[in-house]
């Protein structure tokens, strides 16, 4: 069959590529249904990813957050129409000490390899996780982003000390919202404090114990562990502010992606004995955990509904451009694409 792949060829410009795919293979065929735009996709779309990376990775189909429906299973084990979430990371080896998303040999969709903007996806059986009936499709579209916070929490729990009285989350955007929501569900007795730049965004964090604008933090605040969900230029200020407010021997989980190296106060990292935990992408176990968590906590899914921002029906390449442009000007939440092309 001929599959159409919608690739970014240069900033703000997409082209359709036609690829011949055989159904005589082990791949499960998925029709994408709901997709969501990640900050990483925007860096490619706008060309902010840097000349070298753009030249190396383009042309490629964007988007690594999304769900779909099974249309063909060569083994006939998965029923046609089954709703699934797609895992963008594809590992090619296993390592006892290194998770699939850190193996240098793994391929990540929409970062050098075609993402979900295609008519059909041909996925390995272990790269999909079945979704329960009735789970909100707009929220499910960005399950991958939820797995990022879940993965970071797993790493934090394996690497940090056991006093978890006060958590600080830096970043008043999507990832900050999801991370603080998961922290509050997982540690209901702990205090979760969110630090951000915008009062109108902080107002959405109704479920946390405190919120503060980063230039109005009370002097006496002390946190046991911190999560950074800022990225870009802001991550430098955020990490250095965390170093100032964290109690000695605490941990900082860094999730924000920066295009350029950031300068951080290493002297105080040493003096305070801080553990810095880097966390990037996610793997199958994080998707399974996340879907289970969503099944068990319907109120968690309801809160995530607050993050659904712009919803765009996409039927043409112009609609794709429209969705990305509107996402740039959107002031809150995730842009969801109803994939009808
Ligand atoms: N590690 C991983 O695997 C993943 C990382 N990411 C990365 O995480 C980062 C956040 O993503 P996302 O939440 O979607 O982006 P958002 O833009 O929604 O969130 C970032 C928020 O942080 C605010 N901010 C800026 N500076 C500071 C500061 N010094 N202290 C506190 N808050 C600040 C921003 O405000 P304002 O907009 O006003 O500047 C914005 O509201 C991005 O870099 C993204 O690429 C995303 C997915 C996966
Ligand atoms: O968003 C992400 C995962 O959800 C990562 O930040 C993204 O994969 C980083 O990739 P790139 O190096 O292409 O910017
Ligand atoms: Zn992403």
C-alpha cells in the first residue's frame, strides 16, 4: 500500500512523501487519530532548533505525542478499532543498567526519524499500549508528555533521599502542571510548591499547596527536592534559584530542554551536596504505568482536561501550518490535533 508521510522540509514548510509499505510484515498498522504538539516540534517547525540539527534531521514528519486506532494486525491478536497510545522511542538493544530512552542506538520519532504525521503508522507490537474505553481522547493525545513526568518521578525515587516533606516545581507550563499534579497524587501528605513567571498560569494550579512568582519568593522557603520544567533560556535562572532554595542533600530533577549550554552554580551544588538528576524522554514501562495511573485516578484525568488548549481539525497541509501557528500564540495548554487528513 502507499502511505503518505507529511514531512517538515524547512522551517514552516511541509511536503507529502509517498512510501510503499507492505502489509506482509510483523508491524501493527495504526491510523493516528489525536495528536498533540510538543515544544520540541515547535523548535523544528520554527527553525529554532539550530542550523546543524535542522540540516541533519530534516526532512522528517513531526509529532511524537499521539493516539490512534489499530487497523491491521498481521497476527490477528489485536481487534481492529482498538484504541492505543503510540510510543515514540524505538530501541534496538537492551542494557541492564541503561533504560531504552538513554541508549544511543535508540531512534526517537520526530527527532531525526519520522513522527506521527502520517496516514498510517507501522509499529512494532511493543510500541503500542492499549487504552481503556472512555478515556478522554483530547487528554490521551498528550499521554507521552505525562510519561515524561512519570519517568522523571521513577528516577527521582530511585536516586533521592527519603525525606519528601516539601517539593518545589519550577515552571508554570504544561510539564510543570503535570509534574505537580502527579506529585500531589503520589505524595498527598507532602507540600507541593510551584514557582512560575505568570500569575494567570499559576492560577490554574488550584490543587497544589502554594504558588509563587519567581521574583516574589518568601525568604524562609526551603524545599527537600525540586523538579525543573522550564527549558530554554529560563532554565538557567530556574536551576540557580532551585540551588538557592533547596535544603542540603536534596535532589534536582532537570527536565527542561535547552538549545544552548546553561551556566549553573556548581560551587553551591558541591557545598550543598545536591544530587542532579537528568531526565529525558520515556520508554514502554512509563507508558504502561501512566495508562494504569490514569485508569486508577479519574480525577487526575479530569484535572488534565484543564491543559487541553486549542483543538484543531487537520484535513490539509494548510491545516497543519494553521495548528502550529496557533500553538505559537496560544497562552495556555496543549494544542490537540484531530488527525483527519
Ligand atoms: N525531558 C524531556 O523528555 C522533555 C522535556 N520537555 C521540555 O520541558 C520544557 C517545558 O515544556 P512545556 O511545559 O511544554 O513548556 P511551557 O512553555 O508550557 O512551560 C514552561 C513554563 O516555564 C515558565 N518559565 C520561564 N522561566 C521560568 C523560570 N525562571 N522559573 C519558572 N518558570 C519559568 C514559562 O513562562 P513564559 O512562557 O512566560 O516564559 C512557561 O510558562 C521545554 O523545554 C520542553 O522542551 C518537554 C517534553 C519532554
Ligand atoms: O520532547 C521530548 C520528548 O517528549 C524531548 O525533549 C525531545 O525528544 C528532544 O528532542 P530533540 O533533541 O529533537 O529536541
Ligand atoms: Zn516531547
